[in-house]
């Protein structure tokens, strides 16, 4: 009798119980180096993201040259860890995918070149994935398993034939209509994206990069204290009067920056660079941030109301880094609940940039019979989702 094969570690899927095809994906569009393996059922076998916070923090934002170099440095350990967690070798991968754009060209080139070379070397099909297509379908990924359970997530939900998509990130605020895999862009950022204005307002206050989560937390602390909107120094923020479904946040950004300056003229210390972790902002600054956040969220909800009036939606899928915003998540749940719209809100694990969403989008493309020539795929800093 042949010796029994050693059991795989309990917290890892074995090569035998994964659904085919297994997609190996790379995401390097901005400052996060991501590698993930997703199986044919849309189960996330592993998703590793290495953030470059320390490298960019001295500059208050992402420095493209540094991002490219960091991706090169991070890739070997990140990919090794993803394969290790999935319990698979590169030879056991069936499909290779990488983000081709939009994003920072130098950063994209690192991941895309790796993906092309791997697909060619392994003789596997290749998918050059649109970054926003990754975000768009990310709400259908199952949340990561609770600690102690299997390392793999549950199967992904099949995206419905038709749904409305909202992607709010550091580079985009976009509304989409998806119908049978065809993606139509209905609205987009006219100027700064939602996450970008949170970053810029936070940067003006000396908060560390990325500033969006800090601004959200400080606004939440102020709002929780019941002080939002109270007092004569609470600025009222107007929502951009732009008609239609495009987004514009630069007016709101200017209002916030002017309001910060007005506080300073009155002697309020607005420098939050030395704020202890978890500490609230001075009350006047907290109120300002709560008002700013409420106006940003109101614009997003307002666009959805307009869209729903024009073309009623059954399902709304919301994704992107700024979809982590706590007020936005609460307001969207209320908005969708009142209208009987089914809300698919991206899990926090997949809101920011990650490669699981790229692998998942590649799997959906693969099932539709699409594939790319690894020699022809090019990195693009600006790119519309192909209809
Ligand atoms: O999707 P993502 O990781 O990268 C892009 O594709 O841009 O989004 C990052 C953006 C940053 O601007 C970050 O500040 C913002 O998402 N962000 C937030 C929050 N968490 C992340 N913005 C507002 N509230 C948050 N809680
Ligand atoms: Zn993104």
C-alpha cells in the first residue's frame, strides 16, 4: 500500500479541493503591492497587500518613482506569501492576471510586466484587467473567513445580470450601469475624486497619508459627541449644484480649506500633526470635518437619488477605498432600505486596492471567453472601462 500523502495544514486548501480555474493576480496600480489567488468558485484562497505607507509618508502623498521601486522590492515576499497561504505553487495556477490601468504608469508597468512574463513562462491564459472593473465587481466577493476558520473565503456571489455600480476611491468617483457584463459609465469625477478631497483636507491639517481614514475617524468622533453642526463656528457646507450624474468635489474642498483658514484667523490651532492616535480633534476642527464629511456623502447619495429616478435600480454595488467611509456606509444602507434597493457594499477587506478583486474580475472575463495577448497588453494611466 502506498504511503499516505501528508495532510495539508488544516487552515489551507489543498490543491485538490480548489475549483478550477485558479487565477493568480497582481495589482500595482498605485502604492499598494497586491497578490491574490482566487479559485473558480470565486473563493479567495489568499490576498496579500503590502502597503508603502512609510515610504510615502514624508511627502504627504504618493511619489510615483518611489511607488515603482517599492513594488519591485515588495513583489518577491508578497507573491511568496500569497502562494504559501493558498497552499499552491505557481505551476498549479491556471490563469494569470494583472492590472493594466488606470493608475501610475511606472507602478502599473511593474505588475503588468511581471504578469505578462509569468503567463508567457507558464504557458497560461492572461488577463490585463481594468482597475475599476476590479473595484466594480468586488462587492460580490465573500468576506474573509473569521479567524481560526479556513483561510479561504466562501464562494463569490454571481453578480446579477443588471446592477448599478458606484466606485469611490482616491482617483475616481464613478457611477456605472452593468448589463450582462457590458459596463456603461453614467457619471464620473469632473475634478477631485471623493477620496482625494478627504486626503487633501486632511493634509492641510497635517494628518499623515493616507488622510481619508483619519478625517473619517475625527468626523465620526465629533459627530458621536453630538456636536456636529452645533455652535456658531460650525461651517455649513454646500453641495455642488452640478446637474446630472457627474461628481464634483473641488468646490467642497475649497470650502473646507477656507473654513480651516477662518478658524486659524480666530486663533484655533488646526495643526493635527501631533495628535495622539485615537485622540479627538479640537472641537471646532472636529465640527468642521463632520460638516465636510456630511456634505461629501450627501453629494454621493444625491447622485444615486437622481439615477434611481431616471433608471430605477434593483441592485446597487458600492466599492473603492472611500467606500470604507463610515457615514457613507450608514447613509447608503438607509437610502437603499427606504427604496427597496438591494445594497451590495464591498467588505472592508476589499475596499482599498487589492489583487483579489483583480483575480475575481479576471475570472468573470475568463468565463465570458475573453483573454488578452500578453505581448500586446500595455499599461495605461487613463482608461475607460470598455463597454
Ligand atoms: O481604492 P483605493 O485604495 O485606491 C484608489 O484606487 O484610489 O482608495 C484610496 C482612497 C484614498 O483617497 C483614501 O484616503 C480613501 O480611499 N479612503 C477614505 C476612507 N478610507 C480610505 N476616504 C474617506 N473615508 C474613509 N474611511
Ligand atoms: Zn483603487
